[in-house]
C-alpha cells in the first residue's frame, strides 16, 4: 500500500516532532539549493527550531544580508505604494534609519573585502566572504583576459595590414627600378646610334710635295717672295 497523506497538524509526540523537523528541514534546504541552481535565483531561507536554534541558507553569489536588504527595499516600496496620503515625519525617520543601516552594512562588507575587522566573523561568514572575493576575482580575470585577447587580435590585424602595405610598396619599387633600367638601356642604345651617324669621314693623305712640274721654286724663293723686297731677290738667286 502506498503511503497515506500526512495530515497538516501539529505533531503531539515530541520525539516524532523533532525527527520530522530534522527531515523536513534537510529537504527544505535541499529544495532551496536546487531552485537557486536550476533557476539562477537568489534564495534566502531562515528557519528557527522550537528551541530557538537558527538554520539558514543563502545562494553563493550573494550573502544573506544582501538578500534581506533587497527584500526590505521591495517590501518598503510596496508599503509606500499602498499607503495613502502625504509622508509624515515618521516615514522620513524610518527611511533615514534604513538607509543608514544599509550604509553601515555596505561599509562593513567593504572592510571585510579589504581584510579588515575579520575577528568578529564566524567560520561560515569568513567562507562566504572568501567565496565572494573568489567570484569577483574570476570575473576580473575573465574580463582582463578578454581585453588582452582583443588587444592581441587588433595588433595582429594591424601588423598584417602593414605587412601587406609593405609588400605593395616593395612591388612598386621593383617595378619602378625595372622601368628606369629599361629606360637607361634604351637611352644608351640611342646614344650609340647617334654617335655612329655623326663621325667625320677619314682624312685623305695630303700631297705635301705637290706637283713638281708646276712649282719648282725653292723654299728660299718662297721666303723671298713673301718677305724680302723685290730688289733683293736677284741676289738670292746668285
């Protein structure tokens, strides 16, 4: 036979009540953990036993204090929406007290994150602070690595672009050098052709002696005819 439905009423037997409390408490904590993991929800659970012993659970991403502060803000906002009429001095005093308490909690958490005022914390509270710091460090390292990878990728992209630009410049320089070399070679060929066309014809041998039949005069006669007066020429022939 299947198990019958348990009637929701107070268990009179003290021992049975204690056993049931222990079992249901473990199941409740387990369910709270499951819903926080499966649904990515922020869960805070507080249970007081009949003897006044405290049992609590909170998600790893945030502490019990932060969840309670968030709950107080939302519940206070709801009360403000429901309430009618103008705000009284008492409401302002209550808001100031809440903001002051919140500021003190934030300052205390900040000191804990800085490694200060840790003597008053219990082992569980120290573990919670450690988990929060580890989670923050993971996010910081992840963001840092992402920025480093993006910077490296950008530098590689710029290096590739500069390399391509350098290759294009080198190609243009080679083409320009080749063009200049061809132009110089063409100019040299044109210079050689021009030089061969303007050379003078070879000089013919001069007839120094001349025609002896036509000119039988002696060098002295030529000199006499050119320089001496006519009255001295007969004396030269003697």
